[in-house]
């Protein structure tokens, strides 16, 4: 194909991809059904991108992205790669995958059969992991215990880990680990003496009915 035509078609394809991405993806509003459809359209456009990329002779050379990856200035395909890549929009909120939850009441014999997704992304220096699995029998503790079905989202930034699942939000302060003592305790605030509580730089947000709204940990 004529390289001028390839360049032109790629330009208009990127416009279409940005349009779908900016207007329909990554929005909280709208039904899940339509979100699925637009996500499918975006993936189809991505497929067109891959095919057009095959026609590109990469004549304008390569440029480095923020992740220090070399991509063609015309088609945006990564230089000399044999890996398969997931397509993300260039501008605006990036959407990768749909929200999944445990989807079976069954308790599986092995974790690998219960696993729905376990995927990690490094995003501008922060790490994000989504782990969704159905219930399964774990052999970790001798005779085996049943691990509950779960959706766990873990964010890691600056050695601080925040884990969110359906039952709790857990924050682990990694930097403290180095200076920490050997033992680990846990307790509700009312179980801890006022004197010891003063060592914890934690601020609770609450409303006039003393419902917890959030909390801040000072670093
Ligand atoms: Zn190219």
C-alpha cells in the first residue's frame, strides 16, 4: 500500500479510537451492556490498527514514549517486539478490561481453576493488581482450608500498599517495616490506651452521627 495512504488512514483511525475512548470508555455513567459494546468496538479498531501497522514501513523513524519504549512515529507500533500488546487510548482515561467479580458458588479444588483474573499493571510508577477468584481449597495450612471467593485490588506506591476487597480496606506502611519490632499487634482504638494511641498519626473523619467517613494517616 502507498505509504501516504497508510499514514492518512492511521491518522483517521487514531481519531476514531480517541473518539470512542474519550466519549464512551472510562465513564462511570451508562449501562454495563453498552460499556461492553464500546469496549468491543475499541478492540476492533485496535485490530485495524495492528493490520495497518503491518503495512507501515516505519519511514519516519521511532520516538520514545514515557515508558522509554521505542514506537514508530507513524503507526505507533512498538519497535522489534514479538510480545502481544493490549491497546490503550493515547489520550484521556485508559480502560483496560472490564470489572469482574467472583462468578460461581462452587468451591474449586485448586486455585488455578478458581482464578478469574490476576493481572498487574505498572502505571506511571504506581503498581496496580487485580486478583479475582472463586472459592477454592487451599493446601497452604495442612489439611486445607476454604479460601473465600474474592475480588482484591492492591495499589502500591512508595512502598505503601493499599488493599481493597469486599470486606475491608487494608493499608500497609512498608517504610515502617524496616524499623518495626519483631511482633505485630492489632486492635480497635478503644482497646488501646490513650497514651499509646497518641503515637499513631491517624485522623478519623466522621459526621455528626459519628459515622466513619474516612481516615488519614500522616507520613
Ligand atoms: Zn510504522
